[in-house]
C-alpha cells in the first residue's frame, strides 16, 4: 500500500533497527516497487528513492511484511522506488518507461545490505541476500516460467560507474555490498558525514 509521508532515516538509524532485530532475521530480499520515484510502499521495511533517500516503512525489521511470496517470515524486504511501466523484451532485458533504477539507488541498496548484514551477523551471499527475480526463478514464477504473477525485480542492472553493461542484479548488488562492508569496517568517517555526502562517497 502506498504510504504517505514515510519517515526518512540515515545509516545510523538502520544500524539501530538492525541491532534491535538481531537474532530474528535470516534473509534479506531485494525488490523494486514497480511505482514512480517518490512513492514509498509499506509492503517493505525500507524504501530507497531516486537520489538514495532511505525511508523507514516499518516499526521493526522483525515486522511481518508481504514483500516476497511464502518467504516473509524472519526476512527483511528492501525496495527501490522505481520501475513503473517497466517490461522485459524478448531477450529478457529490461525496458524502462522513465523510472529506471538510478546509480544512487543501487549504491544505497548495496550499502544498506552491508550495514544490515554486519549488524545482524549475516553473511553477504546468495543464501542470505537475494533479489525478487532470483527468488521467483527458484519458486517458479520468474521469466519464462509461464506464471501469470511474474516477478523479475532487479533481474539485470547496469554496473555503473564501472561499466554500462547489464549484469545479473543479484550478483552486482552482493558484490557492491561486500565492497561497502569492507569500507565500513575500515573507516569511521562515514558515520560522521551527512547523508548525501555519504552517498557521493559510496557511489564513486
């Protein structure tokens, strides 16, 4: 459901949310809303907007949300506010209608995954962090599986700023999250910087 006036938060608040949910979360699922920029939905725990803004749409990360079919227990749902009108072409490549995932959204999602996994003591791997597209393939409702309720969130993403080539979204996000995890471990400066400066550093 569309959520008016969601609460904007920074990495410090995400760490606090994760610490409070420690021991109760086993998986993180990554989505897009299939809506427009600026629209946050309460089906997810965290929404990430066009310029990397993070919105909290839960009371606790342990809240039961309806983000991933049959996989919502002990799971956090993170979503990008984007992809309205997006379709797949015949080669399974995304075609966007003006609301494509932005570089800052992708960077911020990976940074949030890194923070959550650190605080929740989860490894950053396919076993714990998946896109909805990856889950859909496993559970029989992905592209080419003839399910009318097809899902392909984050199936393929640009590897910007390194490359403009499309790469499997889950691999790209986990790779970036691992890089950010190392950065967080070796630097305290991020905790002291305003959110947009923080994002500019992460997106480099």
